[in-house]
């Protein structure tokens, strides 16, 4: 019997005993986790989900947290900045061993769900700020104070009014916040706001570091 599961935006065909490398999971070595997004079950009586199979699950034991091979990325900008840079990246992964495939009853197994791991800084940055209590309209002379502490994010390459609005809605208001992003933060913001690699492609972090200096 085999199953096709989905995790980290990818699909994997697995059988009991398989060793699998998946996007980093929030679990420690030795823990048992359960993948609940099962797209298909194969065997004598194949079942295809729509999109997932209700009650099905794949259980696995976490072997260890690892890093993938280093990927070298070369970025060259034409005309706009006349600059180039080379960066390296090692994706954080989790090594798991498939222990069991459940065709039903997975929702009542009590096994911890296999969920991705995002840094606390990324979660805090992506969370919308609480709405401030309503106040009486301020006088015109006091209006500039309402924008104190907020940088003009449109100074970043490729950021216009619409994109700036998205960043502000996600709680990103200063160059210092962007300059402090890690690889995990970039991935989280890229997925949340559908930037499609714009952050690295435009070099926002390097620009933000310079702009934050004033």
C-alpha cells in the first residue's frame, strides 16, 4: 500500500519504511508526527481525494533536523542598479521515516500533526497590528506625528503604493525590520504576500540596511 501526501507545498509518494526529506517540521528527533493531507491511497482498492481523503493519514518518526546542499545564487541587475552579487543558501529540512499509512481514523489517532516551522520573528512581522482605539480627529498641526516611526518603503526597488500598502498591512513599517529578516523570514513573507521571489530578486534586505542608516 502506498500514499501520496502533501507537505511544504510538495507532493510525495510514500510507503511504510521509506525515508523522506521534507520541508522543516516543528518537531524534535524521535517524535511521531502525522501528515493529514493525503491526496491518494494506492493498493488493491485505490482511493483518490477531492482534494484530500477524509480520515486518512500518514504517520512518521522524525529522524533528525538537517540542512540541504548549499545552493549558489547569482543575481545580476541590468540597467537599474548596474550591480551583481552571489549568495548561498542551505534549506532547512526534516528527515522522517514513514511508519504507518492509515486509510481511516487518522483524525482520532491523537498523533501530533506535521506542521511547518516558521521563526517567531517572521510570525510577529507578518501578524497585522491591533487596531488602535478611535480618537478625536487631531489638529492639522499634529498630523505628521501619526506617521512618526514609519519609513517610506517606496524607496525600495520595485515597491509602489500598492506593494507598500501590503507591507504596512503585514506590520512592516520600517527599513530596520526588513534589514533584520532571516532566510526563514523571507520565505514566510514571500508565501504570505505572494511576492514570488521579489525580496531576493530586488535585493530589499541590502537596500534596507543602507536606507536604515539614514
